[in-house]
């Protein structure tokens, strides 16, 4: 299996001022609450997004944190991307420097000034609307061995107001009509997917992905993985109702929509379909154990190991669960032990910053035997 990401250095991002980590093909990230587990996945996701980091942060990452997809501010010196910067200090750029397939690639984020756009620019017209737009931009600098390039991600939000209503200034002003523009247009550095409890794939996305698995002849592996959670599952079919496709599981002779099943099987279906599909190079999973009973975790990790070896997908997942760590270790105890790494993030009392402790598969085994807390 070829490694994708091996090293990542993060500077001035969220609660990280300066931290460096190393990854294996399968990496688990543990640590107490607010130690930076989710932020580490986000940093890697933004690096993978490269030129599209601005859009990714305002849409995918905000949704994963149950925040509004876009939060605009007209306050002087504020930006829609404020929360990405350590201590909200936008004077220092966010920097992600990674070793990707032996190539050093740096992604740097810098917000630019905000501005009001005159009527007509954003295509608004009609009574009661000013037609103005409020625009903010983020500069993304990408440096690779082949050279450097600058990109600008601009987000514009239309402003609606009723200037003749007699309402005091600032009251009655509404926002809507979010639009994004990337100049020059470009794709991500790496095809990465971010999975959390709040960012599940839609039924249509799962159905489309399963259709691809059928074409790749990987659907049997997918069905076998789902049987880990419910052995009664005989098969999976895509059905279309009212023009909408969805996955349906054959259970005791009946076809039932996947959406009617529990959180665990829906989450696992999302994870395994992403690994087996062709459009995922790096899969980032926040709190992988959510909704899954600890008793099936060993089988789940065995299926993840098999799928990652078969597809070359790199998996990086966070967890709070000792059972999850023990199950992952059990799945990688033989010759595949070099494929697994544990990163434990922590804060030391009286000291600033986040510290990382790296464990090999053998060191995870020793810690578990000594009953050390590595969650």
C-alpha cells in the first residue's frame, strides 16, 4: 500500500500554534475533549483541498461543527474565515506543510479585505432590495516542487434592506444569496472526504456510490462489511422512488431503505462505500465509533484494513473509545502492524499548546497490557 500523507506541520490554525505529526496508512487520533482531534482532521482536509480550502472551510467544516455554512461579518477587520486562525488572529497566516508521496507541499491561507459591492454586481433587483453584496476573500498560496501559485476564494452575500421604511439603520437588513468564486479555478490537491456525525452522505450519494461498486465488482465486499453489524442482511439494491434513488437492504426477504436502520449501520455504509469507491484517496473520520457497539469493532477494523489494502485509501480517524483502540490493534497485530499508528493529543497543565505522542502498533499493545490510558 502506498502512503499518501506521511508528515504534516500545522501553524496558527485553530488551537494549534505549531505542531508536527507523522501518519501511517491507517492512523487513529485520540485525546481528551478540546485536545484538537477534530482540528487535526480539518487541517489535513484543508491541505488536501488546496486551492479550494476557502470553500471547504465555510461549507463542509462548518457543517461538521453544526455551525452555519457561511458566517459573514461587516465588522472592520473581521473575516468569514476568522475561526480558522489561532486566537482569531488573522494577521498571521495559517500554514499547512505536508509530505505527500515524498513531495513537500505547503498551503497558506490569508484573508483579504472585505468590501461592499454596488447594486447590479450580484444580480439582485426588485422592490425592497438594495441589491448590494458583501464580499470577502481568502488568498490561498500553494507551493509544490513544481512551483508556487496564488488563488483567491471570494464569497459574496446579497444584502436586502428597506431604506424607506423608517426603521433605524441596521434593523431590517437581511442576508442571503451566498455565492463562491475561485480565481483561477482549480481542483483539490488530493481527493479527500470528511465524515462526521453531522456530515453523512445523502441517500442519493450512497446509491450512486454503490452503483460504482457494482461496476468495480466490489459490491460483495461492501455487503460483507454490513453483515458485521447485522448478519441478517442478504443483499443491497438501489431503488428509485419519485425520481430519487436510495440504498435498500434485503433483510429477512424484505427490502428496507437504509435510512430506516440505526446510526451505526448507516455510518459504516458511508465509510465503507467511500473507501471502496474510486474518488477517495484520503478518508477522514471523526469519532469513528459513534453509533457502533463495541462488540463489533474488531470485525469493523478488519474490514477497514482489508479495504484500505485493496484500494490504497489512507484512513485517519479520531476516537474516545478504548475498545475502538483495542479492536484496531487486534486487526493489525500480524505483518500489517506497520500500517497502524496512534497519535494521542494532550494539553499539559500550566503550559500552552497541544502536544502529540506517537505510538506504533507494538507500543499500543504494550500500553493496553499495562492498562495505560491512551484514549
